[in-house]
C-alpha cells in the first residue's frame, strides 16, 4: 500500500526527550516500511524518517496540523495514496474530504469523532463519547528488549513522575503525597505552558526532559512510578516503568485500567473520602515491596510490536477496501 502517515505538528517526530505520540508514529511507520509498504510521513519541522518525510514550515502547533493535511492532499493529487493514516490531533482530512479513505488514531481523550476511529485502550473508550463505541482498540506497544529491568531499587528510595507536567497529570498530588511520607520525588518532563507548578518544594528533584537512557535508569532505580493522570488514553510511561521492573501507582481510569493488574504490577489509588493525598500515600505503601521481577514479566505479556503492526495493517487494508467502521 501507498500510505500517507500523518503525525502531529506540536513536537518533531520522534522527539529525543519523549513524546509518546511521536514515538508510536515513528515506530509504526518504520514497521510498515519494513513490511514492504510505501510510507510518507507528514510531520513538524525537525522530524526524521527512513522513508519520505514532508515537513511544511507552517506546521507548528495544533492548528499547524492543517498544513500537514494540505500537503498530504497536494501530494495525493500528484500521485494518489491508497490510504491516509492520521495520528494528528484535529483529524482535518476526515472533516474536509468525505470520500477519502482515512484511518484516524486518537492519542487523546478530548478529540472530536472522525470516521474509522482507532483507540488505544478500553479505558480510553470509557472516557470517550458514545460515538466511539464502534472504534477499534489497538494498544500501543514497546519492544521489551529495549528495557533492562532491575530487581532492586536505589537507596535512598525515591518515587518517580515522568511525563508532560500539566494539571491533568496531577503532579501536585504526587508532590504532596511524597512530602507527607518524607519521600524524595524525582520529576522528569516538559512543563506544559512553560512554567513549573512546584517551585520551592523541598522534596522534589526536577531533572527536566530526559532521553530514553536516563528515563530508563530513573525507572530502574525508582521505588514506585506515579501515574496519576485521570485521562490517560494509554499511558506509555506506565508500560515503560513496568518493563524496567518498577511497580506503578495509578489513578483508576483510562488506559491504566488496561495496564495495571492490582497487586501484580501495581496498585490503584482508592477514590474514597476527601483526603486524596492520604489515598496516594496508601497506594504507595501498598506498592512499596512488590516483586519487581513479576512486574517485568507481566509487562512483557502486555506488549507486542508485531501484534500492533498486524492490527494496524488490517485496519488500513479494510479502509482501502471500503470496509469503513
């Protein structure tokens, strides 16, 4: 198939300091190339890809994704694509071109419905409007060989928070829970909006955005990984932490419901009473001595890059054949 793979215009694909959407788009695109498909990536400037890569200069930010759709259609008119594979935030192609075969992958929970939808977890589906009831579920995947697990965390102990630093991820709740325990909290990631919400917190070590090697080292050493986002579509960092052997303390919603098996690879924060800080403390204490070897083994069963590619390939073929959903 000749495939137009549309990424996002918020960050380059892939980004050296994380960005799960870009990582998945790159991984899936390379996988389809290796399976013999002709793949063209449309993404923000600074992106790179083994196949053809189109980076319009005006593709900057969420609204810049209109430029990605425009360039994809311009090349389509010169030499038609069999299918468009849209991982952007606004899914503009589906809005404008009602007859074009498009598979739309939703990496967030706030996006409007578009035809042929793919979601990343059953937990994500539960957060979406009723229109997504018929969406296909294709989980994100990672290669376990890219992660080395540790059966013994570092001393002195610390908890870890990795990801976009935004209110939806509840970093303040993580800080307050660790402060109540007298526990060091390491935070890594990019602040959304350009400023940190925790200046002056004595129990926090902020290390900024980190590359994969540093992220994995922090996850191997952490006593627990805190995934407190209430609207995670999947939670790629959750799976990364598990593959490093680190048990997860998770908010019981979204993609965490698909990834965490209570008492095996993590625990959920109980949503009881009014003292949520105490609830997070309780969850951390329950996860404290979990068997890290079992955490890793369970994570391995959750992820298969080949299965991910098989499912996306099947979805693209169905879309090309007119079997839209």
